């Protein structure tokens, strides 16, 4: 799922896996909440390209600000203080391991999509009322297509410019000849939102077969609150 705040820019793809083969059985734009929930409920694992939580420091800051009790940073510590408010633990892990900087859910427009993601997680919560995990150990896992492409040695910058998605599709199919986009290949070539949804599904597959990063015991408490970006740790060929 390439999740946007509005249906219009939201890409949704479903991939069916079998030994040695993966087939995109559905790909679309304009995904509604109902369509997303139905697709996730029918999946073994679903990758969502969107932050699933906010930095704990930011949540505490907003709560303190509402009561007028914000503690300002000490002299010279302002940059580090703002960074803790802007970036989650998982963002910093991705930065250190790939050099890529995820968008800040508390300071960038991606926050609008995160509002929607929070609502979707509520809709997907089991009947017991237990919140759906944000750490990737439930059906939903947070993914970052650009970082997945980086790990697989494919172009991860610039493919969202007009006309560039088609080049990435060509490279992806060459690197993963077992992947069939079928009738949805033209859509993926003209829409990076649809293409990102397919890449999100590939990253979800890596998480499903335990070939993606998971939080350490020390990282898990923060991951359960802030979310955790699962980065594939295997080659594309290992997905099948």
C-alpha cells in the first residue's frame, strides 16, 4: 500500500506468491479505506508505505505544550532537541544503515497520510480490542520503498519524476524475472503510486519470510509505539 491522505493518490497492489513465482493479481489507484481494509484482511502480510506512529518525544512535547509547560532546550542543544521531535527511532536506524532520510511524520506533509494510517489501524484492530502492533509483528508492517530499492541495488531516487516509473519497472522485471505484473504493467509504468504499492508488497513478503529487519529487544518498546520500518535483508531472488 502506497498510502496518501486522500484516496486519489493512494496505490494498492495485491501479490500472489507460489514457489518460484509472484503475480500481481490486483493494482489500482484511488484506494478507499474500505478497499484497503478488505485487501489487508485478505492478506497474510501487508506493507504500508506510511509512518504508523509519531516520535514519542514529539507526543510528549505536544502534550506539554497544550498545558504551557514546555521545557526549552539547553543552550547549544536546539538542533538535537528538534531532531528528536522530528524523527522516530526507526527513522534514525534507516538513516544510519542506508543513508536515506525518511520524511518526518511530525514536521513534513507525510503527517497527513499518517492520520489516515492511524484510522486504518483502528479499523483493522481485532475484535478483542487489542491495538494492532506497529512494530511489524501483526499482519501490517511499515515499509519504505526507496530504502527497499536501495537494498536491492535498483534506482531509488528520481523514479517519481514524470516518465521515470517506466524505467524502474524495466529494471525491476530484469532483476526479478519471476515477477509478473500482468495486465497491471501499463499502470505501474505510468504511475509511481501503483509501482510503490507493488514494491511495498515485495517488502512485505521479505518481512513475512523473516528476511527483513526487526526491532531488537531494546528497540521493541519504542517500535510498538512509534512504528518500525522493515528493511529487506535478502536479495530479490530470495523472496521466492
